[in-house]
């Protein structure tokens, strides 16, 4: 194998994705310096200016669409200009993917929440979860804290790992960054909150459309893994949910089925009960010590898939 072919292989999208995945895992950016943290602040500030109470439903929907368009252009247009004009476009593209794979703030928060819960410090656990979710966490029981922690870990696997990687291969770094900014906007403008019920309709709809295939593929992988386990709960037909992304609920169902842990059920958002389908399984508070191992297994799953793909490219190179 000559040097030119080796260079092409090492600079292939698969190798760059593998490097970004490992780099984000072992060398995370500080939260206060990460571009997506600034993006969330900008999105929150923009919504406070344009999402005024008392406006009609049509005006709120239009304002939400224009807000999504504005935030997307503010992020993607400069990134596209830098990426197209850079002499080292591969390095810039890799950096964009690294930004899109940001997962460590969620990992750190749920890890600390789990640690406090295991020590009986429920208030501290609730406080850490409140930092990374729009759900009400102030009154969560031990069962609710454990379930929320596991669901946030599962959501992060889909939103912060698999989907950006899939869009990276399908459309390049700008596609990965675009899908990640969409995820951030759905977290800042959740339709489950009355204030964003119509303002966040655009981002909610786009999230459902863009995450359908990633959720479907990841759910297939989870259900395939579950074939080798015993005492699996029965799978029920999925109920559509207007205030909680159905594609995310589908992945939570598959995650629950794979690890035999009870998830789903109603949640509270600003004091209002939001109904969700419940998935049967073992009590999450009893399985919380295994959560970190499960997340590492999924990380290893992605790394293994990329390594296998890289080996296939090496063997069957043109």
C-alpha cells in the first residue's frame, strides 16, 4: 500500500468521524467556550424578543419559522464561507463535526445527578437534571430522577452521536452542524411549554422529519441486540404524541426494550402534566449504576461500526 492510498484512507470521512468521536469523548471543550453554548443563549434571547404573549397562533408560527431561519443562517452561512474558502477544508470540516458531536455537558450532569441520588441527595440530583432539560425536576421522586437520567442518556445517544454522524456521511459537515443546531433549538423552544406551543412548531416538525431515519436505524440496532437477551418485555404499538417527539419516543421504547428498563410515562412541564406512553421494564432506580456502562457500550458500538467500515474500505479500496 503506497503513501497516497494510505493518506486517502486516513483522510476519508470515516476516519475523520472516528477521530472526532474519540476526541470529543476524551478531550471535551469547556462548556463556557463551546460555540453551541453561545448559540443557545442567542436562541433564548431571540425568542424573548420576537415571541411576544398575546399574539395570534398564526403570528407565533410565523415568528418561530423566521427565528429558526435566522438562527440557522447565523450559524451555517459563516461556517459555509469558512469551509469553502479554507485551504485546509478537511480540518475545518472535522472541527465542525467535533462541534456537532458535543455530548459531555449532558454526560457530566447526569453523572453528577446519579452520584447525588445514590447518596440520598435528591435536591442536588434534581438541580443537575434541571440544567440540561426543559422538564420540571423540582418534585421528582427517586424513581422519577432515575428515569429522567436514563432518558436523557438515551436521548443523547440519538441526538448527540448517531444523528450528527449519519448527516455527516450523507451531507458533510454543514449537514451535521445544521441538524445539531436544530436539536438545540428544540431544547430551547420545546413545544411542551405553553410559551413555545406554536412558536416552536417549525423546529418540532423539522426534528420529527429529520430524525425519523436515525431513530428507525438506531431502534433496529437496539432490537437486534435484544434478540440475545432473556425475559424481554412485550413490545406495544407506539402511540403518537403531539407534545413530545414521537421519533424520540420510538427510540426510548427500543432503548427500554434492549436494556429491559422501565421508561416513558407522564412528565411535568411548568406544572402541567404531559401524558406519554409508558414502557414496561425493571425499575430504573435499581439499574442506575449500570447506566454509564450502557452508554459506553453504545459509544463502543459506534466506534466499532466506524472501524469495521474503515477496514472494509482498506480491503476493497479501488
